[in-house]
C-alpha cells in the first residue's frame, strides 16, 4: 500500500507514525486531535494482534467499533471519535475510501446535561484561586474559553483596545473572537508585563524561543523570539530538549480548579469545562440570544449550544407542589 504522497508505506511503526503526523499537520488538525486520533490507531492495531493497518480495512474497523460498544461500553461520542480517527488514517494517509463500513454495533447515546455552577459558587471558587491558574480559570468563565484555548493564548491574541480575545487555536481550528472581561484588563496587563520580563531574561540567556504553528515556523522562523508570539501563560521552566518555553500545562489548571472547588465546599463535580458551561448558561439567564452565545463559544451548530437552554428549563422555574 502507498501513502498519498506516493511512497511505499514501510511496515515499521515509526514510519506509519511519521506519515500520520505529517498528514495531520498538513490538514491543520489541532494537536489534541492529532494525539487522540493516533491513540485510536494504536488501540485498533493492538486489538487486531498488531497487524499493520495496511493489511486491514472496513471489516476490521467494524469489528473494532463493535468491540468498543459491546465490551468496552464506551459512549457514542467516544466511538465516533474512534471512527473519525480510522477514517482519517485510511482516507488521508493511505488514500483509501472506507466510508462504506456496513453494519457495526452503535454505542448508546446518553443524554448529557452539563454541570453548571451558580454565580455564588463561581465566586467561592475564585476566592480560592490565585496566580496563573487562577487568571486562566477566570478567563474560562469570563470569556467562555476551553482550558486548551486559555493556556495556548499568545500575547498577540489579547486586544485591549477593543476588549477582545482572539481564539486562534480552537477545537476544529475554527478561529473566533470573544470578550475580554473588564475585570480582567488590569490582571491581564500585569500578566503580560510578567511575560515581558521572563522573555527578556530568556533572551539574555540565549534562549527565548517559543513553538510556532508548523507552517508559520517555516515561513517566519524569527517570530519564535518575538514577544507577540510568547504564551500569555508560560511554563515555569524552559524545555531541555529544544530550549523553548512552552505554555502552562492544562493539567495544572485542572488540578487547581478541582482543589479550589473542594476547598470552597462545592459538592458538584467541578472541572475546567464547568466554567465554560457556566459562562454560556449565565449569559442565557441574563437574556442574551442563543446565536450570540453560539458565536462566543465557537459552536458550528446551534444545536450544540441548545443544551444550555435545557439546563435553564429543567424545573428551574417550575414551582414544586410541596411548596404550594
């Protein structure tokens, strides 16, 4: 079997991995998507006794997807992600169409209602959060950012003049704009001043580079040392491998949010995404229309945003007969 580039696909796993990642970069997939997709490829290969994907096809994909539903009991969204990963492998890397998979057991689709914090709970949570993680969490709630979007913000993405955040590295690579809360203007200015000082020290030490998007890195390599491309939430250490300063880890923010929720006595299962859910729900509570919220969240389909209307209507304004 040959790759789309025309070369013979070697049986060595390192060659497959390299071809897969190159195609992901060429197609502009987000890094998180790239990692998730390749994990599914690895699970697919292991399930079939380490057979090379080039020796398999639609039948083996169907068996694997059925296994996920019947034995692993995965959610429908998880099974769909596995399906998308394998279709990407065969269509984009191998140049083969495997869309006609025939029948396989579909995972059951469970109704999902997001965990939403009240305004009081948000306030209690933030009383227990400080530093970079605290500021990133406030941005997630105040601007509707995902944790991956918050930690990968660059200096150039913060527009103080118009009060906007430019979200470039979003899910599905759909760039969008959202508001910069007035309350965060001063904290963000202080954070960027800190970034400027850290960057100046890095440059003085002969370092100061930051990872750039793959295509842009080839087009403008000098940008890696510019202040505008530095991360708003830089890592505390410089990488030893390439002497680059990456962004703060999403897990750092996730752990800080979980710890703050426990300290605040919030018994709900609070995650970083709970802050984004709360952002959307509170906007709708305040009378903003669904289309505006959809654009701020970056949803392609308004039906995805509609889930928050269910949160608002499920018994929230209905008086219990006991209270009568």
